C-alpha cells in the first residue's frame, strides 16, 4: 500500500505513504483514490483527513515515473484530484514539511487545508521547464491572488506556510508544536456537517488592474527567461485563470503543459535533474559504505586554489589549517581569504558576524606538525610532479593514520602521486574549479587504489560543502579538462584558418555558453595552458596544436591579470576589447603557415567546438573514465558554462542525432588536422546501432 487508511471516530485518515517524499506515483494515486471512495461509501465516516507520512505531505510527481507511461496511466493525478474535489464528504488536507508540485495541486483539490508552520509550499515545475499541469495554475490564483500565484508559478520558489496564513490557501495554520493529526481531525469534525462543500474552483480571481498587471509581468518575465520558454508559458496559463472559465483554463493549462513536455529545453532540464541525482551513485560503492569523520581539514598551498578550498571548509563550519612555504605567501593567502569574505559582507551576501566566525575557523602555519591531526588534507601547490612528490612524501610521514590525502591537481597522474605514499588507499583527487569557493563542480578523482570508504567520504563531503561531486578515473585532464583540450585545439585551429577570437566567442555565446573560449582563457590565465602544452610537447610530441596561443604567451599576454590576452583590457576593467595586436599576430601566423584565410560560418565554429567535446567525451566514456554520459554532462553544465537548455554535450549530441554528429566528425577527419578527429569507436558503434549514450 502506498496510501494508508485508518479511522478515528467518524473521520477517515488517508495517509500518503511513498518514501522519501510521498511522490504521487501510480500506486500511491490508485491507493488514494480507493481510500477516498472507501471513506465515501462508509456510512460511519463523516469527513476525511488527507495527509502524508514521514517527512513530507507530498513532494509532487514521483521522479521515478519521469518519462514513464505510468505517469499517464489511470488514475492520473487529474483523476485523483477530481475524485477528492467531487467527494460528497469534506476532505481536509493536513499539510506539513513539504507540499510541492502535484502535492500542492492535490491539496488545492481538497475542500479545506490546514497546515503546520514551516511547511514549504511551492509549484516548482518551471525549474524543469514545465508548468503545473494538474490545475495548479488555475486553482492557486483563486486562493492567493493573481500576483502571488504568478510569482510562485514563474519562479518555483517555496513560500513558508505561515507566510500564506492570511490567504484562502489555508483555513488554519496551527501554532508550532501542534499535533497536526489530532488538530486536523478536530478541524474535520467541526466542518463535517457544513454544506455546500467549498471548492477552490468555484472562487473568482480578482485583480483591480488585471490587464496592466499582466502586461508588466509578461515584459518582466520575458526579459529574464533567456532561452527558456516555460516562464512565459507560466504567465499565460496563470493569466488564463483570470480570463477564462475554470474548465477552459484547465484545458488551456493541459495543452501548454503537453507542449512544454516536448520542448528540447524541458527535456534538457529534466535530463540535468536526473543526471545530478545519478552522479552521486557509484555502482561498486553501496550507499551504506561507512564514511570517515571529517572534523578538521588542512590545505597545502594558499594560492589561487588553496584559499578558495579553505573557504569551503570554513563555510561548512569545519576548522581548516592552511600550510605554506613562507610567511609572506601565507600572509598573502590569508589576506586574500579575508578580502573575499569582506567583499561578501559588502555585497550583502554575508553578515559581518558570520564572516568573522568563518575567518576564525581558518588558521595558517608553516609547519607540517600543525596539520598532522587533520582528517583530510588537500594539496593545492604548483602543478609540478616534483613539488607534488615532496609534499606527498611529507604528508605520508606526518599525517595521522586514516587521514585522507587529497590532491587538487588538474592534469597530473594521481596514481603516481599516490605511489609517493605508503597509503595509496587514502589518496584521492579532489579537483576544484576556480574560483573554488564559488564554482559548484568538484571532480572526484578515483585512483586505482583509492579506498571505497575514501570515495564514499569524498562524495558525502562534496554535499556537505555544497558541491556537485562527479567521479572521474585517472587520465590527463580527467573528464573536464581532457575534453576542454580538444575544444580549445579547435578554437585555436579556427584562428589559423580565418576566424578571430571575438568571432569564435560570439558564436559560442550565441549557442548559449556563458563565455566563449577566448574570454574564458583570458579569465583563467593563458599561462596555465601554456605550461601544460610545454609539458605535453615533451610527453606527447606527436599531438599537433596551433602555435597562436604560444605566440600570445611569449608576449606576456596572460589575460585579465596582465591587462592583455586574447583581448585588451583597460586598467582595472574586465571588459574584453578586441585587440589589433592579436588580429595582426593571428593573420601573420596564417600567412607563415601558407594558409589563405577564409570566412568561417558561426555554425562551423559551434559544430567543431561542441563535437570536439562530444567525440572526446565518447572516448572518456568508453575508457570508463566517466561512469555515465550524464556525468560528463554534469561536469560541463556545472563547471564549464555549457548551456543548461542544451543539457550538456552528450545529451545535446543525442538531440542532434549521433549518426549526424558522426557524419560531421568524419567530414572534419578528412580535412586539415584530421588526426584530431579520429571518431570515438563508441560513437561509431552507437550511431550504427541507432542507440544513445545512456543506453
Ligand atoms: P598558485 O600558484 O596560485 O598557488 C600555489 C601555492 O602553493 C603558492 O601560494 C605557493 O607558495 C604554494 N606552494 C608551492 N609549493 C609549496 C609547498 N611545497 N608547500 C606548500 N605550499 C607550496 O596555483 P593554483 O592556481 O592555486 O594551483 C594549485 C593547484 O591547483 C595546481 O595543481 C593546479 O593545477 C590546480 N588547479 C588550478 C586551477 C586554477 O584555475 N588555477 C583549477 C583547478 C586546479
């Protein structure tokens, strides 16, 4: 049973029971319909209380039924709501904790609603590129008014039940600590005899200045919804509640819901939603794997990354000690941390007390003895194997048994790093992204000897410090940077063939990237890639890459930090200005290569850069570096500014069609630097079999 039925006197209590949040899956809907009908048929029952077991009234649709025919199998949510609303005996929704999406729509179908304070009330469908499709857009305005309903439906943001206490959404919001069930049963007893039964659908939606309000709302929502169609559709359906009779509004809502279900934007958002949940699951590390306690942390290196990493721990309330080689470097690192917190206070993102509390959790040292007792240490020193070796040998010598030894390396071989210690099972990669206190992605690099409990601890830690952890195997660049390498190679080749940085950036930003490759490189520092290319030139001299980026770096044009890079920057400003020097350098370089520069279409730029990601992603998947294609998508969505409405590179490739992607890749393979386009065997196989990456 996924809805329980009990009787207390003359009141039947129907309790949704489908952990974890009483999602309204088929079994729950069926059992609820049966329970309501049973109560209706029982002459001893005068009223019904509908509530949810455990930690929610109901979180809405059951995500396990996403994309499954079960969601449309009778009784649908519509039918359940209709059965409740048409019931001849009063149904009282007893709301607590979480009442969202379909859960709120169900409550709105009840004749009465009572709640505990602190319950989160929301219609969050817009976050999945949808709108509430079971009457929410028509019933909510009838109880909270047009303005509040529009805001809730368009943003999906939860509102606390006590804030809604004055509206017709709730007949009563009880005092904190009230026994909800007892109070709801008492309420049901009081209203049991009242007829006619109040129905939300029978109420009118009034607004003193309806048309002007809707016009303003349309304009405001349009301006901020970017590539996503759902927010505007939400406005139109909520507007219909005020302009159409209820049944027509309901039909309109249904039609717009079904339309949004089919949009690529909603499919991409639903993919990302599921992908995020999937990323935390490792097939060979069961959910009940014991985790190590993390109560003290240490960070080695207080540079760009070390400081940000330390802030993550302090923000989560975990004391952290930062180790440096000189007092000067330590002071500089700690001063930057302080400045970052002060900026947050100035911008109103953090209160002064909290900032001081967090700063107080961060201490500095020059001595390894002071970090020996930490439960985890994260190394963030220079990207040089020699320096990493010396740090890990010292860590191995001093750290307490059971401590996790992590490296923030972006490209180096984690297994070699682990081998510098006598405890490779305790070594793991924790690859943060810059700025480390802001960026959500955390690549968790699993070495060949990394212990399962260490992995499980890293996954749990990523949640604690509010990161999205994605596991990667060991390879040069892991998932994200290994793919980025191919993406950048194409960007640089395009310069040689006829494009300029500003054209490439505009094309990629037009596709939806937060930032094109050249603006991104200027922000991150062009010297980082230069250093890596120099190492690769020794390790893998056969890999061809454009010299343009080297010519840039030889002039010290490292990007924003040096006031010049692929673009020029006015002192103290971040606005990228196209550079005459770069144009000249690029054109001269093409001439030196004997290339006749040609006009390059934006579509070619997008295709080459995105398909370079896809092809490398397919190799990464086939090699088992990534566990699933959706993990690759999450890396790109949360760490590299890939457009969310396109769902990540692998998902996007599927929407284009893998055979079509492969055909384009084969075309490029026959052209200049075709060796960069060797199709991934997995891509070839899937395209031939007509399958997608997920299958
Ligand atoms: P950075 O040059 O800003 O900072 C490195 C710090 O380590 C310096 O403050 C230096 O004094 C200190 N250091 C050097 N040797 C040390 C030692 N033996 N003991 C203690 N401290 C020592 O470098 P950044 O950018 O913070 O990079 C650090 C690591 O993070 C590298 O492995 C890098 O590949 C990786 N990384 C960098 C990212 C970035 O965007 N900058 C992104 C992700 C990872």
